């Protein structure tokens, strides 16, 4: 008989990086943080890596599963580092491999930034 207890999963709180674009002008700090995230996704290789992680089964991917994007392994590592620095990915080392996950709170905040502005314009 097991004493294991099943704990409920908690949804991460969405911490907005900044208000929707149509709510008020961004402060300098908000614009800096937001630009860093969008700049990280502005590179085609980074966008492919980000998409590979986001669409991978289970919401995380081993670097060994996503590194076939047409560039060398050191370049893949560089781009993954940039995505982590922008707060879009987190990682965990397991043995010799590193597994990457999309940060859902940041992604949701970026979506809110654009979605609310787009829905107000419609």
C-alpha cells in the first residue's frame, strides 16, 4: 500500500510584462523587457527552436530532439541561451542532456499584450 499523495497542479500566475498596447503607453522599462522577448523571437532559427519546444509532446524537449534546425550545435546552444535570457524558455539538466520548457506565464503575458490590443481594434 502506497502513502503517495496526488497533488493538484497549480496554474502559473500570469505576470504581465506590460499592459496591452492600447491601454497606455509603455514605460521605458516595460518597453525594454518586451523588446527583449520579441527580439529573441525575431530570428528564424530561434523561432524554429521555440516552436519545436512549445509543440513537443509533454511541453518540454531534450536538446537532442530539437537541434536539427540547419545550424551547428554550438549555434543551437547560442540561440537557446538567447531564448532563456529573454525569459521565454527554462531548462533543466538531466544527466548529459538539457531539457527545455516554454515559460507559460511569459508566453501568456506576451499574448495578452497583443490580443487585447487587436480585439479593441476590431
